[in-house]
């Protein structure tokens, strides 16, 4: 726990779309920021520091934190950029948490954004891999995910039909979220009949490309409850970013989730996450992860994820709803995606989630995924942590 | 603020072209040097921050390349994109939060692997500016002209910065460009973009620097000569160059004011013993020294001429030789911090400022010093 | 057996480049400015309703007041050189033969300066405070370089 306890007191998102030709990046950021300030009933003058991030090669702008100050409000304020690939959004949330917990800043504005329409996402992601060993043989993010799906299928005998059930869930949930990009229900058959992108992943198993921004305001315990009657307290954070060459990843088991979640739950006293958590916003870029990664998180024993999904336990109204927002499959502005997960859990805790509200949320988890099978994880709660 | 210390530092030698080492190799060297310096094992470091830039590295998620060789495995970690001083700031915040007793912070760049003119051109607005062909050098040349016009600083004044810093580098084993120069040499060097000659500009460099920051208890456990953080702050100005008064470092003044308030510095010229500032170009040393309150506005040239900024002077500026003697971009501010640590420990050899107790260090982000990060360090 | 001593290795250099195509959406605000230079040969700026600061390049919101800039005002064509440089080395970013004069020019009526080039003048004669005006390209495409450069106001 921090020296200062930290809570989310406001959130704002753009209405995420595949293309936003009417605004540039600075202007897109500004939309999310003004919505977060309005939500917290604060003005930019109340903000002590800004933590911002995206992925440089998706927009092709160097020193992009400096470039975007007109939109972020960074002029004559401290502004710092964090970036860790797909985990950027959750990395930002963790960064904002530490900035406030340190006591150095009372109110911090956290911004994640991306205009994926401006570049070739796959081309830009490929440059993440080692230029000498991996880049020439590995294209984009989907190949690694497909390898994970195959490895898990081989071990536990699930099929793409089981994964499709996850996609059906998230796409159904997205109908309730006015900010989601894709808000159309699909059937299991439609998922299975959609084009095969990279065996076993169908088009409707994966996330889209999105233009969008998300802003979150965190405040210290000295002012949080004055700003927001029911703030979302951050109980703890953990992450694992082990880079190895692609061949070294423990496919089908996601060690980063296992180790980060184990650490987080140990230090926050969570013994039975399945029973104690009320909601999860999982950074789940494709459907198979909805099975594999909740096992790694310790929600359900290894090999039992598919059965748990089919039981409806993770649907709205189930014992542990996952991705009430529709998740990443419905919307993926990459640098914002992890922060959207964090903001969505905050909305659930605050009771501001509208049609996607899960009743009585006391504890929730948000995650980020990216890099080379990396995981970030945050625990949120209605109660002020000890 | 609770006490935070720098308890370990490791620098690779700054070189024009480290052809034998990739990013991970450089980080391995700097991190192990820092651990050895602190008397720590990697297991003793509770978390880490790497600092890098995707454009300079030619690589999306550039932190990927150095995580393993920096010891990130099974540790919480993060990546700051920007100058290393900002990485160090986040490292400090993570300790102050109470989450971690110590943080390892690294910064690396291999300028030799790319073309800096194109990399810095990409920092200009893609719609309004980039196609004009401006880059960091030409933009800085415009700032130099604006500053000289407003303050009466001359090309000879700028040249004196180059003479001093390249001379100081002669006693710094980590520096890339130790040189014996005269003012005439600088003025006779190639005019790249008026008023900046080649010897007014820092070189293209490769290097990695690592620091270990710790809370008071950890510092006392491991380190005989902890160097204490007295204050730290950062602040950004407007983005568009035409929105700013380029001749004045407004955001640096603001960051310094905050850092000095934390450190109880009311008279910087009297209370600060030495400065390590971001001299990417000669004029910047003078501008930033003024922004830090080490000279009145427009008067840094007089203090320089008077010898005040020499190692033997009252307030040495870039006794290490500064960035003019080696400029690995993202690591640059961390090198400045490490050089200040050497001074405050009394380990700077022939470049030692006798009895140095308090140092100010500055790093920056963006074009023409848009954003500045200021640190006040002390050995007491 | 291979030699265990890495110091005897001659390291190889792997030459490559990143080629990612970009489509930068100018957005409505910049598009209006670009249409102004393309269709009418005019410079348009936005003004903050609160602090009255007039921004060129036009900004959708005032960075200081953080409110939307509602008003469009025409600025220039006369402008003043705020600062400049003569680029003499053919740096990689410069797509044309050197010398090239880069400058910040403040159009009359604007509170900020814009980055552009100075032409039609001996580079040694350019000075801070010099009066200039835009010279537009004959064929214009809605691009910042529809302004070829700024040239001396007189002569």
C-alpha cells in the first residue's frame, strides 16, 4: 500500500470508432480529458500532473507527449510519458497510482489514446520484435496469439467453438456500452463461419482497430472523497514484463498473468478471487484468452476455464461478470485499451456504469496485456484499503 | 518529503558507435556496474524503470529490448519514454509511494543506429510543419538566434562553452570527445545552421546509464556515501515553437522554482556548488544556467567569461564535459545525474570541485527545451 | 571448436529500415486552414473567446483556458520574422538543396508565430523583425507547402 491511499475520482472516454477523421490526436485526447474533468467536476487548473501514453509508431510522432499538450492540458504542467506497448494503458494507471501515492501530487490526470486508423497496425507491431531474430519471421500480434490458442487446445482438447462462446459474451455485453465501437450481437455459428485469420482464430474472435482516448483522474485520500462521493480505491498493482524471444514464451499458460495475479492477491489479502471479486475487466484481445487467462489469474483451475464460461458464470447476471463493457473484442484503441479496462472497473465500483452496471460491486480487477505476453493487473475496491 | 538517495550508478563509456554491443549488452554493462557500485545483487533491487524511445531505437515497445538484461524478470517494472531524468522521477515516486524500498532506473540510446535529422524531424507536427524539413539542429538554431538577439550573447560566447566542456572531458573516462580547442577553432568549424557551428553541437552517441534509488533505510544498509535527493520537479511549456518566447525557458524556471522550494534553495548562486545541465548545444548551457537561476537572464555569458563556470570557478557547470562531449539522447539526463553523484561523493578525480555539497541537474524533453526536469542533489 | 574469445569477433551490422505508411487525419480544424490556403490564398486562425489569444496554426481549443476556440479570424498576409536560421549543411530532413532559410513568422493579427521558410532573398539579408508575406504555389493541394515560402513584403 502507498503512503497515500489513492482513488479514481473521474473518468472520461471518447465514443470509440474505427476512424475519426474529424479530429487529430490532440483533439481526440481533449475530448476524453474534458469528459473526465466534467465527471469529477474539476477544471484543468486543479490537475497537478499528467501521465500520458500511446504507441509511437501507430501515429508516427516522436516526443508525442510534448506534441499533444494542447489537447492534454500539459502546457505549464508536469507531463510524463509511459509506454509499454499493449500494456501502455494499464501501465499508465499504475504510473498515476504511484505518482499520487508518493505524495508528490494530489490530483493526477492519466491519458491513454491511439489513432490506429493512421497507420498499418500490423506493420508497426512487427517492429516490436527483435530486428535480427524475430522481425523477419513474425508478423504482427496475431501469430503469437494463435500459437497460444493452439498450444492450449492441444493440451485440453477445447475447440474454436468453446472460444467462440467468449466472443458471443463480450459482443453481447458491448450492446450495453455506448462508448464501444462494435455493438452487435453475434451467434456461435457466425463466429465459426467468419474468416479464419490465423488458425484457430476467426475474424470474430479478435479485437478491431480503433481510434479512441480515455482519461482517468486519480486523487489522494486527502481529497478523493471530497471530489467524489463514492471513489474507486486502488488496492494494489502488479505487473510482469519478461521479454524473451518469441520461442521462449510459455504458450498456453501465460506466466505473466499467473505471477502478477499471485503477487497482487497475496499483498491485498485476496484468498479466493472467484468468490471475492465482483467484476473483471480483462484485456482480452481474442476469445481464447477469455478461457486461458482467467485460469492463470486463479479464478478457475487450469483446464476448467471453458466449462466455467459455458456455465454463464461470467455473463451479466452470473456469479462473476467479465467484461461488462464488451471488452477489447468490441473496441481496441491500443494505448487507451488498458486504461479503459481500469476506467470501466472504476465506473462499476462508483455505480456509474449505466446499462452495463453489475449490482453491488465491492471489488474488481482490471488488467492489461501486451508486449511479449505481458500482464499488468490492478485491484479496485469500494472500501478504502487498510 | 521523505529521504530518497542515489546509492548506485553505472555508466558505459559514451562512444560514437558501439558496434560490439546492442541495447541489451549496453544495459547489462551499466546495470551490473550500478549494482557493484551499490554493493547489491539484482535480487536486492525491488523493481525497475527503463527509459527509452521507440523512434531512436527503431523499435516499437523499445523497452522490450532491455528488460531481461536489466533484471526485469519476476519484478514489477515500467518504462518511461523521454529523458532519463523523468525515468528517475518515476523511480523515486515508486519508492515514495511506499510500494518499493529501491528502484533501478536505466536509460539507453544508440544514436549511431539511426539518422538523427530524420528522427527529430518526426517530432514536428505532421500536418503543419514536418514537410518543411526542419529538425532538432535547425530548430535549435532558431532558438539560439532568438536568445542571442535578446541577450546580446555572441558566437564567441557560445564558443567558450564548447572550449570549456571539451576541455573538461579530457579528465572524464566516460566522455566521447575530449578536445583541446580554442574559440577560433569553434568559430572556424563548419556552419551547420546559423548561428550554430559544428562545434556548437553535441555529437551523435551511444551509451547507457543506470542509477539505483532507495529509501533511507535501504540506503543506509548498502551505501557508505548515499547522495540525497533534495528536490525534483518537471514542467512542460507549449508545443508549437511559435507559441513560446523561444528566447526564455519558461518551463525550466517553473520546474526549478518547485525543485528549489523542496530543497530549501533560496539563493541558487550561493547555495549550489555545481551544475550538470543539458548542453545539447552551446547556447543551451547558458540559457539553462539562467533558467536555473545560476546567472541573471542574459548574464550567463559574463559568468562564463569570468571563469565562474570552470572547474576552478565558484560554480562549475558541466565539469564532466557535458553533452557536447557525448550525447546519448535518452540516457543524457541520467549521465548528468551520475556525474553529479561522482562530484558529490568526491570521486570526480581531476575534475573534482573541492567541497561540493549541493548540485543541480537538469534534463529535458521535446524540441528546444519544451519540458524540463530539475533535480537538486546533496551529500548531507 | 569455436574461439571462446568474443573480442576477436568482427561484429556485423544489420542494415534495415522501418517502413510504416501513415494517414494523418488533419481533422476539421486544420482542414479549414488548409482549405483557406488552397482555395483562397488566405491565412485563417482561431481565437479563444475567453483570453482572446489568436492561434496560428489554428487550434481547436485554447491550450491555456482549455475551452473550445469558437471564432475564426483571418490573419496576415503581412507577417514579421520572429527568428530564423540558414540551414547550410544538407541535413537528411531537408528535402531541397541548401541553403534553406527556416523561420518563425508571426502573421499580423495573430498572437503566435508559425514555422515556415523564407525565400526570394539573399539568406545573408534575412533578419529578425523583417516584414514578409506568403508566396503561394500556382498549383495547390491543401497542404502546408501550398505556401511555398514567405518572401519580403517590399520588392
